[in-house]
C-alpha cells in the first residue's frame, strides 16, 4: 500500500444520506465518481462536478477508495459482489468503505472476501441523520485496519466531525447498533414526553424549549420533536430503516443471550406505524402509535392525513 493521499473517491448510493455526503466530498476537492441504481439521482452530483459511472464496477475502476451507503447487508453484497459489482473493478490496494448500517457478521465475511483480492474494507457507519450528512457533522465509527483508517481520515473529515476508529472489522457496525438501541429509546422518551404534555394540556413548544436544555436533552428532542410539532413526518430517517437496524440489534443481542426490553417495545410501536402505512415516514411518526395507544392527539398529527390501513 502506498502512503500517497487518496484523491479519487467512488461513491455508490445517493439516497437521503449518500447524496449529501458525496456532495461534501466534491466540495472538499476530491475527484468523485458516483453511481446510483436510480440514475436520475446522480444528476445533482454531476452538476456539482462529480463524474458519473455506468456500474459499481466502473466506479471502482476509476477510484482509489470506494464508498458504499445503500440499505441493508444484501444490498451492500449486491453492489460489491453482484455481476457488475465494485469488487470486480477494484485493483489491489483499493479501499472499500461501507458506510451503510448492516450486520457486523456479514461485514466481516465481506471484508474477508475482499482481502482475498488484496482489497481493504473499512466498516464506517454514521450517525447524525440527514442534518449531519448535509452539514458534514456526522459521527463516524470505523472498524478495520488502523493504518488503512488513518489513510482514509481526510475522506471521513470531509463528511463528519467525530471520527473514531473503534476496533477491527465489524466493530464499527457493532458500535452503530449500540447507537441505534440508544436512539430507539430516546425516540420513545421524546414520544412519551410529548404524550404526557399533550394529555396534561400544557403548551408543547414551551415544554420542549425548557426540557431540551436540561437533563432530558437529546438529538431526538432537538431535531425530531420540532418536526412533530409542525406536523412534519417526512423522513429524515425512515421507519423501515430504523426497523432494519432494530432487527440487526435484536438478532445480535439474541446471539449473546441479551434481553433488550426497551428496544423490543420500540420495535413493536414502529410496527404499528408500519401497519398504518408509515414505512416511509420519518421515525418521529412513533408518536402516531402512541396517540392510538393513549387516545390523544398532538397538533399536526400524521393521523389527520388520509392513510391506507395495511
Ligand atoms: P435511502 O434514502 O433509502 O437510500 C438508499 C440508497 O441505497 C439509494 O441510493 C438506493 O438506490 C440504494 N440502494 C438500496 N438497495 C440497493 C441495491 N440492492 N443496489 C443498488 N443500490 C441500492 O436511505 P438512507 O437514509 O440514505 O440510508 C442509507 C444507509 O444509511 C442505510 O443503511 C441507513 O440505515 C443508514 N443511515 C441512515 C441515516 C438517516 O438518517 N437517513 C442515518 C444513519 C445511517 P435507489 O436510489 O435506486 O433506490
């Protein structure tokens, strides 16, 4: 491996997170080549100066490091090892950086497969949401070889602010699942706090403005509660993706014989949101399940929108 700085970065997956992260790499001066399954989503990046590629393989052929941020473990496997996958275009020494949230175990297996081709893999999932992706303030937890991590640090610094190498391959994904357990319970805490306030008849904005500055403060209170009060259930982070992450956390916990009581409860509440057609809503829609359970309404409730009962 040469110690030259990496300038050519490939980017696969221009969804809610990826499009902003790729844009920040372009703005930081990297030579960025992008690919997205739905090609139209590449257009804004091309207008900013990124190059477009016809496949993940072509991205890897043009790049020294290839970032993937797609949905689940199968999707990462598809863009890496599918017929036109990046692994087929990667030269020895290339670094694959997977920033999706996927299974730690599947990550280790993919890293081992890539290592057979002398291709390095870092798992580097993120937290900070759509806002952090846009502002370049993500937290990034990285698993894999520490020397490879250090070489990729300028890439991470273009997208995030708190960047920590947390251990060997898969450790980044494990830390991300810890994060998702905590996020899930903060989401429930936000929802129950709003429910209490609404039922008690206190002013929701005033309650929020004071408690978010004290011991109850959280990312959910700062970023999601205001959306709830505006009746804004657009994602941010989609319910179906949070459910994917809770499935991954609960599967890993089961493998360790670890009960996760609160996490299971949040999963069931979000399942109720899904049952009412809310798969693509932001996770703040957990309040709509609490409204049904507690027979109350918050202002701007998603329940006031027409919904197909699935
Ligand atoms: P998203 O908006 O649904 O974007 C998903 C992206 O993956 C799209 O570009 C999609 O392509 C692509 N994709 C999915 N399956 C694919 C496949 N089999 N082959 C090729 N491309 C595929 O999701 P997101 O919110 O950006 O999340 C992406 C990842 O980041 C997920 O693992 C999520 O858990 C994680 N994450 C999200 C957040 C957040 O707040 N949103 C925060 C932290 C971590 P198309 O455009 O063709 O659909």
